[in-house]
């Protein structure tokens, strides 16, 4: 089962954990997300300890191919957002996946 975490859920978590009012929690989450976005727009790297880093990378133009028609089409240069998880986050994810496999009876890889 996949689940998407929303801004409202993040705000609710801040409210539950920190004890700010719901409005203050929502404002705090919004401020943090705005700061991250503004930094990325300016081309800065955003590093969150034990979580990962976000950065913007410039991709050059190239020729691509329409998979339906096979026609060559130019792809313009663009900036793309890149997320690199920290080793701490990777280990945590892999441990939870291993525990889930044990729980469901799947063979470990």
C-alpha cells in the first residue's frame, strides 16, 4: 500500500510533536518548504542532515526520439531537481524493507 504525505499531514505532525498551535505548525511547515524552494531556485544545494540533499543540475540539449513515431526531436537544455538520500536514510529504508519481507514471509535477497 502506498501513501502520500501531504503538507496538512506534516503540519499535523509538527502540531502533535512540538506543541505549537495548528496555525503556527502550518506556518512553520510552509516557511521551511518555501526556504528550501527559494534556495533551489537560486541554484543552491539544500542539505538536510541524516536525510539527504537536494540540488539543481543543468542538463544540456540533445536529440531525442519520439517512441511512437521514431521521429527525432530536439530536447532543449533545462534544469532538473536531483535528490540524493543520505546513507542514514538509505540504511533505514533498507532495514524497513528487510523487516517487511520477514514479516510477509518473502525470501531475503
